[in-house]
């Protein structure tokens, strides 16, 4: 009972002290107090163990003040100051009081450390200090997040020009936002202008190169944050593809196609620009495969240029041979009569006039040889008389060949399939797909390149 009575007395004394009106002046000579402006401090309470983020650590300070106006209306400016030494935060409440009113002022901690708390009240008319109360010192963990910067890259591991690429910027500063002390952000390293409002940067259209992105920030309390992101963008290589053919060397009217085949399973040519050039002329669109089923018999040059989004191109080409179909005399139509004739080489008989020409040329060579031999003998006989005549061997060497080659009026196809085009030129096709054409002036086969 005695202990309980002592506790009651102690509580009564504390209430009496808290209801007393402080009379501390701001400066010597002012001599003003709350009573002078028509106010009385009824009570005051400090809450020092607030945990606003529920992490088990005290991180905020609150003071509750009850004021009573002894006049019809009284004006007062109150400020709660929290100082960690290098930094001080002020929380102001400027109000007019009628009757009795309660006021709560809270400050959240912005860094780890010891906080000195002070409550001051001012006369708004003269700005004279009416109250200056030392509320003590307390240790707080930060309740508000410190300035934070983060840069994250969303792109393939091996990044090439034109690939999907995004840089996401994350920024928070609860301290600066809470106390109106936001600072400025500085961003460097991008090839284009970056604004503070740009949360996502599209680097898919950036040129190739090594990039080092850096961002820094400082708020009004001097708190800073820095972040850096490095990556490289490589030049995309030229499109890599081959031309796949079906029906090369087959008859007109049978299946025939030329198709673009990417050399890499990860590369698609569908978004690229494809320009075809076919001689004789054929109208081809921006497609990946062309149909040559109805192309006329003959040799067709096919060239295609593929250009990607970075204006890098690759050109490939080949020759497509289409043969006229074998038709009998009774199956000839208006279309087939304009096609060149076709043979299978061994089925074409040699012109007998050629053999006669060869035999005649051989006879002439034989007679000339006999004549030269006779003259050579005469030359040997006249050698004693002082005259010298060329020998048979010298005559053969002097004409470069030593013989007259046989002349063929019809080419020897060597058993290979042949056909004659619209211009009258004969072609033959080898087993490996190569073709020759017959030069009637030089009387020899010329490989078509």
C-alpha cells in the first residue's frame, strides 16, 4: 500500500509539472511567454519508441502538445527540431487556437544515429521565441529508405545491333520526398539524351559499341547514391544463307523452285528485304522462294540480295537450266514448235560430210608430205653443188603444228545430253551439272561460267 501511495504521489507531481507553462524566452530582452500571447500549455507527451516499418527498431519520434487559449483566439508557430549533428530537420505547425486543441508533430529518422530533439514555439507577430524545450536524445534506425539508384539490363547474353534491348532505371528517395529535399539525377554514357522521367531506355536501336552507363544522385540532406552498368553491342553480321534448288536441269513444266535457306537456326530472313533478279526477266516479289516450273527452256541467271534492318546485305546467285520436253512429232503444239530441239547426245548421228572432209584433208597432208620428202631428197643431192634445202623435220616444225588437224562440221557431244537454244547455240550438260556451249568459230566446247 505504501508503494502504491508513493506511485500516486509521483504521478500527481509529474502531471502538475507537465501542466506548468514554460516561460523560457528566445533571446535575452524578449521576456515573452505563452501567457503573454494568451496560451497555456495543458500537457505534453513524447512517443520515442515508434516502429513505423515494423522491423523491431525505433525509427520515429512524436510529440503531442495540448494548448489552451486564454483569450478568444491566439496564434502560435511550433517547430520540432531533430538533429544528428551534420543534419537538422524542422517540422513546423503554424496555427490559430480557439479554446483547447491537441497537436501531434512526428519526425521519421533518415539515417542511423543519435537524434537530439527540441520543441520551440514562436509568436508569429514578433517571431519572438516563447518556448524552447530540450526533449532529450534518442537512437534511431532509419525509417525512410535512403536514396537508391538501380540500372538493370534486359537483353540477350550476346547483344547485337537490332536485338531487343532495354535498360530499366529504378530510383527512390523517401527521405528527400518526405522532407521536401529532393535533389537532381545525373545520367551519362548513353548515345542519346536521357531525361529524369525516362524510366525505361530502349537500347535496341543504339549503334554498336561498348557502353558504360552511370547515374548519380544527391538530395538536399547531402545523401548520395551512384550506380553503373556496362555492356557491349556488337555489329550484326551480314545475312548468311544458301540457295536451295529443286528441278535444276529438268524439263520445263516439271517441279522447279529456288529457296532461301538460312545458315543459322537462330536467324530468320522473313523480316529482311529480298530483291530478286532473274535473266531472262521474271517479275519476283519480296519472297523467300520462287517457282520456276513454267520457265522457258534455256539457262536462267538467278541473283538475290538480302538486306537486314541495319542495311547490311548479302548477294548470292546461280544458274538454273530448264530443258525442253521430249515430244513426238504427232504431239507437237504451237508452244513446242518454238522451243529449241533437244537430243540425248548418243542418239544424234554424225554428219557423213564431216568424215569426207576429214578424209580429204588427210589425203592433202599425205601428198604434201610426199612432196616435201621428195624436195628434201633433191636438196641432199644438190648439197654437193653448194645448195641446201630444208629437211622434212624442219618443215613440220616450221608450221607450228607439223600437221593439218581434221575439221569437224558437227560437234562431238561425247554422249552427253544436248539442246539448242533460241539463238541457235548448242549446249551440253555434264553429270555434275556443269554445261558447255559449242563455239562454231573456234570449233570447240566452252565451259559456261
